[in-house]
């Protein structure tokens, strides 16, 4: 069986990895064979729609920088200090190392090593300053926000 020139051309194009539609289009020499891909068309539309602008990125970045620690950072350190303060006071205070450890354990876990019982009221000694500081710093943040909006 003898193949026509068209069929030979299509076979060659199919072996090259093209679709039947592309092979037929290349035989006829139509513009479809040379049509840009979908990605290329989308990129060209975007380029036509948006004119490019040059932006000085360093100036933009520098204008947003803040100096200092800020209120968030200060409040964070206040809360951290309030959480650590009861333990530090017990560590610095008078008494033996064993007594200091037992009293620190009692303040943060409510377990009294001397009696072997849990005392939930002792948690206020360890976590009370942290809770109060957290409430105050939260309230200050809300108050500042209300003043800014007014």
C-alpha cells in the first residue's frame, strides 16, 4: 500500500509528538500551526494590560521600619518578667537551696512538698502577677486602639 504525501507528512508529525490537529494544520500551512501557546497568550495580555513601572524598593522598605522595641515587645517582656518574678524572689530569698526549690515548686504547681498535698490557693502566688500583668497590658492595648480611632 502506497501512502500519499499527506499521510506521510501526518505520520512524521505524529512521531515527532504533535497532535493530529497540529499535523493537519502544518500540512495546510495555516496560522494555527504557528499559534502561540495559552501561557504565551496570557502573558502577552498581561503585559499589554499593565504598563511596567519602576519602583524604588529600598525607599519603600525604609519608610516602614520602626525604631525601638514598640509596645508589643515591651508588653511581652513585662509578662515574661511577671511570670519569672515569683521564682526569682524565692531563689534570691533566705533559706537553704532545698527550701527554695520546694517553695518555687509550690508556687508554680500548687504541690506542697512539706505536707505532700496540693494547695490550689498557692497558684496565686506564682501565676497571680502574670495574670494581672496580662490583663493590664491587654487593656492598655485596647485603650490605645480606641484612642487612635477617635
